């Protein structure tokens, strides 16, 4: 195996052959154990998520598809609820994660920032404000306005915006979800202020117009909530990582 006639010692032809064979065996052994570990560590389980309606079915479908692509043995279950129900579900551990707007931490619940969404004025294509490049607060005085139920944080924030700018609107309808508000705007029952990103389908179909608000504008924070000190199983942690891949300060606009 060794040529002892040289200094330093060198391998003979037989020694080189044996050396290469040993290296190949070690490499294949390492590959085998890595593949075995991967099989043993296949991530399985159900990830339970509660989300507000305005996160959007299409967006959650995209997240679910990407999650399944990464972890085919795991499953995502999404339930759409009002915000107060989401906090209840998270606190009682009925779900792993919650997605809410204007998130607030409590003694039992922690908040992770997710994104910051621009709010715009939604109008029907024939409304007098639909052709404006930008809306200043005074433009909204006296308009028929469709908004959210008073107990929802987004309704309180819109009301605060009006008070700050001395705006008085005529509230014609109140609803507890954005989808119903959008349909009322499409029918010409009034205008509304909603997150820009949830209007994509209606804008593409020409059913609505989205007009930006003048700066500083209005933005809706959306956060991820979970029970404090919760130990996530691997599938839940993987979905949380997927959510957090998007920048937390992201602003989506449809100008």
C-alpha cells in the first residue's frame, strides 16, 4: 500500500486504488445517513389558522399552495372569523396562529408585525370621485359612506381619520366584513375606505375604482397573533416562517 523508498512516504498504485475506494464508501455512507435523517424528519401535522375575512381567500389559497409545496405531508386548516373570536381561539389554543388587523397584545397573546396596508377610497366607476387622482379629506364631506360595524377596530380608525380632518359623511350602511362592503359600493350605494390590496379582483374586472388618499393617508396594520410561550410544532413553525418571509412593513398600492 505504501512506497517506503521515498520520503515522505507515498501510496503505491494499489494504495491509491484502496484510498479512492475508502473515500467513496465514506461519501456514500454520509449521503445514506443524510437521506435517512431527512426521511425521519418529514414534517407532518395540521396547522390551524384563524383569519379575518379581509385577508382574502385568494391570498390564503396561494399561501396554502406554497405551504403544501414545501411540506406535502402537512395540512393547513383556515377558519375565517371576527377579530374577537380570533383572540378567543388563539387564547384557548383552538388555533396555532391568528391573522388580525390592528393587533393588540394581551396578557395571554403575543403579536408579531406582518404588514402595513394602504387604505384607499373605493367607488363605483360612475361615481363623481372615481376620476380623481387623489382624494383630499374635504372631498368626502357629505358623501354617502358605507363603513364597518362600530365595534370593529377599522371602523374606529376611519372615524378617527374623519374627526382629525373635520370631515362629516352620511353613513348609509354598516357591515361586519369587507366583501359585503365592496358589493354595496359596486351597486352604487356609496363609497368606502378599505385596504387597497383587497380590491384587486374588482379593479381587474372594472367593477370598482380605487382612489388614493392624500398624504399622510391611512394605513391598516395586520399582525400575527399567538398564545404566549406557545411551543409550535414543526409544521406550525414552518407556516409562521412562510408568513414572515414578506417584509413586515410592506405597503401594497393599486394606484
